[in-house]
C-alpha cells in the first residue's frame, strides 16, 4: 500500500480553521452568557454592608437599577446574574443605609448660614466681637444671629441688652439662643416690636431686671413679637439656604431629614426645587401648627412625592430646659418658684389632638419637661382611642416621670436626640435635682417601652454630624471622654439599636419603612460608604468617622 502524503500547508489550514471555530464558539458562549445577565445601573462589590434588615444581616455586594436595590447579597452571585454600566469597588469599606435625621430644622440650618454664627462662643464679649465683625463685613439694617448659650460661659446668667444698645443704638439686633427658644435683642428691636415694661404674653417670659424694664431676653412666645417686625428673606436667600443645608447634610451622609416645623410656602419651595432637580435630599416635612397651615393641609390630606412626604403636624408643648422654659411639675431646682411654661395651652393641645386624629395626619409634639410630657401623652391617649397605627411622636421626650413611661407602650414613638444628653449633662442636675434627672434622657428606657426610638440631632441646636449622635447614644460621653463611665449609662443604646434608630426605625416613624431605612431589594437605593466600620471601630473614634460616598436613589451626591 502506498503511503498517503499530505501537504503540511493543508494541515496548517485545518488547524487554523479549528482554532477559529473554537474561538467563535467561545465568543458565542460568552455572548449568550452576557445576554442572560440582567443589565443594571451599578454594582457595588467588595463591601462590608450592614443591611439593617429584620435579621440585621450583612452582605458583600448590591445591584442598583432605576434608583432601587435589585440585588443584595454575595458579590459573586450578583456578578453571575447582573452586568452593570458602572462598578464600584468598596475595597472592604463599610456601607450602611442612607442615614435619616428624625428631628432637625433643615431650613433653619440653611438660614443660620446666612446670619452671624455664634455657636461655640464662650463669653458675651466674644458674641459682641463677632456681631460687630459680621456687620462690618455684611452690613444689614436688621442684624440677626444664632447659637449663643450662656451655659458655656464662665458667668452662666442670661446677658442683657446694655452692650448691644451701646454698639447698635439705631440698628435692631436679634440674637437667637442655640436651642431656638430665646432671643437676646437690643432696645431698637424691642421698640419696633412694641415690647415695654408693661407688655405681657402667655407661653413664655419677657425677662425683666430689678427696675422692671426688659433686659432684652425673650423666652418662647414673646419672640414672635420680634419675628413679626423682622425683614422677610428674599426667595433667593431662601433657595441658597436650602442648598447650603443640603450640602452640609450630604457631607455627613444624611439622605433623609425630618424638618420639625415648616410653613406651607417653604414646603412648596422645597417641592419646586425637588421637581427641577435643584434639591435632592429627601424631606419628611412636619407642618408648623398655625391655623393657616392646618386649614390647608388637613383637608388636603397627605402630600407625597418621590422625595417629599407631608403628613404630620408639629406642635410645641413647652420650651427648652437650657433657657428654663421647659414645663416642670415641680419648680426648677436652681430657680425656686419657677416652673417653665406651656407654649401651647393644655386645652389647645387636647383640641388639636382630636382634630388631627380625625385626619390622616400624624401629630408630633415638642415636649421637654415632665409636665409637658404628661400633658401630651394624655392628649394622645384620649385622641387615639380605637385608632391603630397612627405612629404619633413625642419630640424630645426629655424629662419623664417614672410612672409615665408606660404611656409609650401604646404605639407612641419617642423621637429623641442623643447629643442633647451630652450637651446638657453638665447642668441638667442643677435644673432638675438629683432624683428628677434620673428620668431625663432615658433613651434605653424609652426603647424598652416603645419598642423603638427615632434618633435625630435637632440641628442647628446641635451639630449636624450623625456620628456625634451615634457616639452620644452608645458612649454617653463628650469628646473628652467625660464623664468616666458615661452619663447615666444605664440608658445608653447598643450600636445595633443606634443604627436602627438612625435608619429603619426613623423610616418607620415616617411611614416609610417599606421604601427606605434598610438595604433590601425593592427599596430606594439610598446608602453611604463610611471611612471605617461604625459597628466595630473603638468608641472614641466614632466621632471621627466620615461619609466618603453618599447615594440617593443610586445617584452619587458626594
């Protein structure tokens, strides 16, 4: 038999053909595989994710599409199922749900950026210097400022207007205390407001000297007389204020804020800025308790958009403890015969509760003193008989008598601000006495009774940072680790409880737990990448945490 000889050229051709066929087959298989993957907008990989779901489970990856989470879990499984336009490698860093501030003054924060900043001043002289410098830099025909706190001064007494009168005899001045519950004004402002030695107004105090003349300090309701003569901010100023506040909030990882008291005009301005895309932060707006606001919103019903939720009324029960305006059952320990005052009379609170209960709206009432708290709790209990799932809140719930904690077992939600405890702890016992202070800032006790707490800052009363909120809740200390062992440490919260209070419980208190507050499939893709692990970092390092990346609806805001 003859040997069959084949030209090597044909072997090379055949081999190349086989390689081409193989590569084509691989390409087809890869293409088919990719075609089976779902296209999403973003995949986050290599993350340490606290989902804050019901099991408080963890994950390593998420997929986002159309502003919502479409997958949460193991990153390898997510990569097998999805392909993305954008991939974010978290490099092992911690991701938490978008943080919610359950009680703040967002618009107020923005407006404070437009006036003299007096936060952190340690004397009245420093205030005078700051006001004078501000007036030289930005001359105004009505000087406004905010942030002073006489409790931070060596002499912890209310200032008087004498020095302001000397510096500004012809220009009205109104300087708001840090808590928003007192003004220091000069004589020109008093004259414009019509406040004389004979002026009387319920629900607060016109502080007077030994000679019977106003000292310039106005506590709570009398402040409204000065408000009435202040120049109204321009629309441009209001818009700038909202944008300034948004930037500060995004810088700290806040994606939703509960503004505790807004008028219709400001709410509608926020809505318009949302619609144009000029404002992106989500807003739970509490409507200020005025006749005009209630007459408009209660019949109208809930107003809900993708970023705005209007379904609550903010009522002021009493004043603040720092300015001795909080309503107490017994007199102030450091001012015998003084009990503080109700800003809204008891009968009015009862009537408001009945009216709001007949609507779809939530009632959220500021209550600091033990007297104010029991008034509010009884009004809630009476108005909500035979009603379920109303989620009414007591804002601050700061000083509670021991027998009154049980009211929170009926579905009433305490909305508290942990940094109030660490700001007030230096003088709270002076105001309340050794026994009464034990029922103050009792966050863990409130949690045990209510089953949840919604956590906020009350900024600009306190600083914006939610990491200070977290630290105050778990450590109950200031930044110098005072006091040793923590202030009334029995009422500290665990880290898990604190994170829930700043996310899912806050969302629940806003009737929004099905759309935000945790990283779960179907919820809005609001999340924050942190500089370190908030659940593991040493306690004293919590205040130094930073929000490195912030997303709202899957879109990066920082």
